[in-house]
């Protein structure tokens, strides 16, 4: 149960962070609408608009906040949430990767088949870490 809570916190961090890097999402696309919802969740939690989430702003379990706050300063920054997303992604890959080849085959995949097809960009029947990384939004400089 404790591991589930931690994974759930990381997945929530993924939900918050995956698109809040200064992108202007196109509301006409499915991805754009999804990005707007995620950006909205971050903005709703950051009630004082300082670009980080304090303990007072956090409305989830305190244990999850403690796990995400890697520098123990009492705030969750984009960097901490991004790092948490990376850890959750690696953990998820390890859990699905039954043969430990660092790739997810269609047989190992536990999600929706259409999602697998979208992630398998080179259409080799495997999802590699590089294919997953290519799907992540990159911060604009």
C-alpha cells in the first residue's frame, strides 16, 4: 500500500509537470487540451503564483509531499517534480519489463494498445527509453 501511494504521488507529479514548461498548447488538438488541463492543475495548486508548491498549498498526502521534496526545503519546484517523473518512468518501465531488456514489448505492455502504437514511433514492436524520452515536453529557453 505504501509503494502504491508513492507511485501514485509520482504519477500525480507527472500529471502536473509534463507540460508546464512554458509551452503554449494548441487547444484544437487532443494533446493541447490535455496540456492545458495539466497546466491548470499546477496553477490551481500554486495559489500564490510563486512558481512552486508549498506545504500549505499541497492538498494531497503529506507523505507524498515529503517524497517529492528532495531538497527538504518545504517547496516543490518544477525540477523536483521533473526528477520525480523520471524516477516514476524508470520504475514503471522496470515493472513492465519482464525480460529486463530495457524495452517494453507489446506482450509486456499493460496499457491501452493504441497508446503502445503511439509510443512505438519506429514501429519495431518495442518501446525503448529513447522513444519515451522523445515524448516528454522539453523546457523552452
